[in-house]
């Protein structure tokens, strides 16, 4: 894995655990660092799920983004909140597929579909999709 000068992946890597391993994390960390965003700043934004970013953006104050390092920094931080949310959505979908698979061991697809409020075809579609992704074990705002 290529390392960018000034980017300590031992620090950035765990913060970007929701990103694909390897070069993607390094590239993202480099972009954030190049924009002046520190690992601590990213951790703070992720820890509140982007609440402060959103509150400042909706304030319509001309300089709302200055708090984060300017509009580019705010956009990059918002992209990371979005990437984390997408990761968590994928993780939840994988859990749903596993649970449906487990139910199909003892209950018909029609019954499972009725319980979930979806069509039988949707049940078959979901169980055919086998996400083989790695997911984070806990959200950034939850203490170990």
C-alpha cells in the first residue's frame, strides 16, 4: 500500500475503517490531510453523525464552513459522513439477509414475506444477494 507523505495510516486507518481496505483509505486520508483536516476533526464529525455540519450548513451563515476549514473541508467531511452511513446501511442489509436465511430454515418464504411486508419474490431476491463485505464492529460514537 502506497503511503502519502504526512499521512499516518496507523492513525487514519481505524478512523476510515468503513472505507475499503488499502489504497482507498490512503487516498481519502491524503485528501483530508491535504485539506487541513486532522484525524481528530474527522473523529468529531463522525462521532455526532454530521449533526454539527448539518446545523452550521442550515444556519445559512455566510461563513458556516469556516469552522471546518472552508467549503472544501466541509464537503470532504460530509462525504465521510455519507460513506459511513452507506456502510452502516449495507451492514444492516447483510444482517437482514442473514436473518431471513435463518427464518427460511423453519418458515416458508410466503410466511417470511408476510411478516416483513414484502413480496415472496423480494425474499428470494434478497437471499440470492450474498454480500461478502467486511463491516465495522461498532459505530464511531459508541464507546468500547
